[in-house]
C-alpha cells in the first residue's frame, strides 16, 4: 500500500513496538510489505518480546505462549533459535518459567543456545532442587506430552507410585527426555557426558530409552544402553507395537528399523523373566511375518527360555502348518538326552501331517549341524520303513554338503547310504541334478523348487563345491536369496571361501556385495587368478578389467603381471 511508502522506517518500527497483541502484529505483516520486512528481522522480534514480557521473563514467556497458544496465533513466528540467543544476550532469565527454556532448547537441538542455558543450570546448587518432581515443571512436561502423543505413548511421565527412579527432579532430566524424544543425539551426548550436574538417565520409568525406541532413534538407543540405561519391562512390546503400526501404514522401511532395535535391546540384556520371554515368542509367532524369524531365534536361544516350552511351541507351529519356523526354533534348543523324545515327537508330527516344507532335507541338515545322533537315527528309521523321502538322493546329497562327522556317517552307513556317492550321482551334470530334484519334488509336492535350489546353493557355497554351485546356478538357484545372503554377509564366513568359490559367485550377487567379493578374490595369487580365467571360472571379457582394478587396489602387484600374461588377455 502506497500510504506507507514515504514513512520513515524508524516510525514503522515505533508503531509496531507499541502493539502489544500478537494478532495486531500478524495483521500488520499482512497489510504492508515494509511491516513484513521489519517483523521478519530477528532483532526486532527480540526487542518486541522484551517489551511485551519484560527483560527478565522474555524468553520463558515467549516459549510458554508458543506452547500455550498453538501454531495459529503467531507466537511461533516471533521465536526461533536466533531470537532466543538474542534474548540471552539481553540478560533474560534463562531459568524463568520453571526452567522451561533449557527443555525447549533441548527439543530444538540448538547447540549454542543449549550450552548457554546449561551453563546457567550449572550455577544452581543442589539445595535449590531438593524435593522437586515433575509437578514443578508443568510447561516443560507439555513439551514431552507432544511427543508422547506423537508416538502413541501414555502421557508423560507415566508416574507410578512406589517405584524408584520414577520422577525427574532436575530440569536437565526433562531436557534429556526432550532431546531423546526429538532425536537430538548431539544434545543427548552433551547432557550425559557433562560433569557439572548429576543426571539419572532412568528417571520416569526409563523414559529416555522408551521414547527413543518409540521414535526409532537408533544412535541414541545405542548411546543410552552403553551408558547403563535400564530395560523397562515394556521396551520389547513397544518395538513390536511400533513395527505393527508401520506395517499397517505400508511403511516397510520404518518398520524394519524396529526389528534391528529389538535385536539390539535383546543383545544388551535379554528379557527380564522367563514369562516375558515366552510371551514375546508367542507374540512374534502369532502376529508377525517370517522376517522376524531371526529375532525369534534370538529369544529362543536366550537363557530365559525354558527348553521344554520351546519344544512345545515348535510342535504348535507344526500343527499350524509352519514347519520352517518350527525348524528355526528347534535349531536353538540345546539338545540333551531328556529332549530327544520331544524332538522325535516333532519329527513324527512332520511326517504324519505331511508338513515337510520347504524340504525334508532340512531336517537331515538340522540333525547333522546339531550333531543329534538320536534325532538323525529316528528320521532314517521311520523313513526307511514308511515314506522313503529322507532316502532320496537329493536329500542325501544335501546331507553330504552339511559336512557330517564320522559318527554321523556311521549312522548313514547303517542304512547303506554313502553320502559322497549319492552326491556325485546327483551332481554328475546339470541334467542329472535336474532329474533328481524333479523326482524329489514329485514325491514331496509341498516342497518349493526355488527354496530347494537356494538351500542347496547355500550349503555348497559353504563347502566350496564350485561344480555344484555352477550346476545349481544354471538351474535357477539365486545368490540373492535370504539363505545365501545371510552367509555372504557374515564377514567371518566370507573369509573362509576359496577363490574359485568367490569367482563362481561374482556374476550372481547384487551390486552392493560384488566389490567385497572382488576385493577378497584380489588377494589371491596371480597364478590362481590366471587359472580361474583360463578354466572359465570367470569370463575375461566381462570381468577382466574389474578384476585387474581390484588387484591393483589390493596392491597385489605380482598378480597383475601374471593375470595379464594369460592367453585370454591378448
């Protein structure tokens, strides 16, 4: 509007400074762009807040009005981190309104502002905060309740009479909770590592850890656990609830974070009781998909789980037509003589209900890997007289790839099974392998061809059987299956693989894993690498340049010359 064009800027500032209602300020901002330019200036905002509330209470009152009035009245436009710093320099009382500023700053993540407020807190004596509770900080609590509402938690601080370490008694306790809730990891580190004010990270029923879990703030969770945060009884349940929420919203990326948090928490301290461990297992089984099997095994393998309960849970899984999960749980049982009969019952249930999914060869492998002679003996006895599935060459061949011990081989010999001979028969060539797999699938219609191939591939990678790897890959086995990826993502297992095996895997793995395989392969001798290319273990036209680059990066200079001397490089 032209009516304001000739008015001096100082006059416009004076007009605005005499307006004491935030609604008038907002209206002026809409009326004239010159008013808007002035109001946008942080120095003006600080001066206006000082004039409205007084120098001592300006910061605390501005924050309070922002929280109390909501986002539609304009106070949120008048207060930001820079304005808060300007008010600090104007000697405002940083501890006004029950120390609200430091909690607000922690939730904002403003490091410089927080440092100034922390210094002011350090000047307080312990006598000033004796006998305080969260009831002394109602407006700071309102900041926390914004996050409890956002994360679908109970209202802060979930006070429970009679428990120790329940109520926060210092402003810095609430500041820690606010920083954890907002995911401000740098503020969390600063609060806990400072030495001026004692801090209890477990106040309000371990709120710092619980709200970090609810928000999915993994770095903060790791830091709190490293500093001795207690596992509250509902931390694991919270992980499952949040996972379920994101699954319902079709947000797989956020949901997967909580599987990792669950494993992190369990690795730190496990469940506090056997009852809770059993409850978690039941809930994991009934409510969640197969991506949680690893966490089920983590719980199953813990000392809190009763072995008999695990066996009975496995039987329940079998009756519910989930034998693959049952096998995963069974693999965690520390087998003793008193449990052999239970495991026999499980195998009987498998066979009687035709629940051999994905393949019965997994049971043989399970018995071999766990060195459970009684279990293996029972499987072969029952199979020898009834179904004949375990005697199938495909199963015996996979049993061979599991590297059976001498004691295990003796049991196979009792039934006239020569695992090496059967393996050689199955993997004589591609046609032979395809034939035996097809006949196995006909005998066991519940089996999955792809899962059978992928399972076999994993075991033959583990025993460096390059011929079998090439055969299975040609038939459609995937190096990107979960079974194979689990093996290849284990650095210790990857280091054990022979160069020929690594070379056979390079074409079939995903882009993210291929450089790691190439880097390991590049450490091999030049003679070994040249032989791999000469025998067709790797195609020179496709992989030659990448291999040479990997060898150079590995500073394996001798190998470069040897590789390039091969006839294929001409």
